[in-house]
C-alpha cells in the first residue's frame, strides 16, 4: 500500500482510508479493514448542492460510504476525493450557442464555453435535459456533459435554440 490517507470516525461518518494503488485506481479500506478496489466518489446532487452529500461507490455502483458534509473529512481525505472528482466532473459551461447544423438529430452544435469554443454532435433531443427552471444539461455523442448554468443569461438566439429542446 502507498500513502493511505485515513478519516477517523465522526458523527455519521464511519472510519475509512483511501489511497491510489499502483495502477492509479482509488482504493477504499472500510471500517472492517476490507479493501474495495476501483471505488468512485460521486456527488449525490452535483448541480443543486455540490458542496454536500458525497457518495463513495464500489466498482459495481454499490454505495460504501455516504458523506453528508465533506468539509468534516480530514484534509488529506478531502484532497484525494477532490482530485478524483475533478478528474470525473469535466462539465464545460455553455455561454453561447453559435450555430446548430440542423433542426434534425444528429446535428452538430458550435458553442462558446467557459473553456473556449467547441463543437459537438447531439445524437437525440432527449440528450438535452432541463435542470430546474433555469438550467439545462446537454450530453454529446461522446458522453461529454455541457451545462447551461442560467438559460435566462443566454443571448436571444441561443435561448431560442435551447427552448426547442427543453
């Protein structure tokens, strides 16, 4: 084992340890000292409450640990989890829809995001989902998720395109 970081038991959070094995997989050692290789940290409410409710699941998706307030974790454990979350949570934020190639799917979208201009293919209209009254999530054909953080803040042409889908 290399560099195991431990979280002592606290109110509502069992003791556990985390480390990356020699293949880069995240490993959780639970309170009974059982090793779970290939665990994944997941935000339970990634858009509505990203600072709370974190779940660590095993390779088959079964929850091993649920953490209501990650701020209560030891700093070392919080850092390991944050690093893994950032690696998985690549979600560019769309600021403007520049062009959509067709009203029929599949179609190519050219957008401006917080990470620059990019193009992606939308396979089906079902890949655009409203998140509450002011947000939308778009899943491209490669599995990359794009967030429209505030539909009302888009320019009028961008809103018109998006309104066809949500």
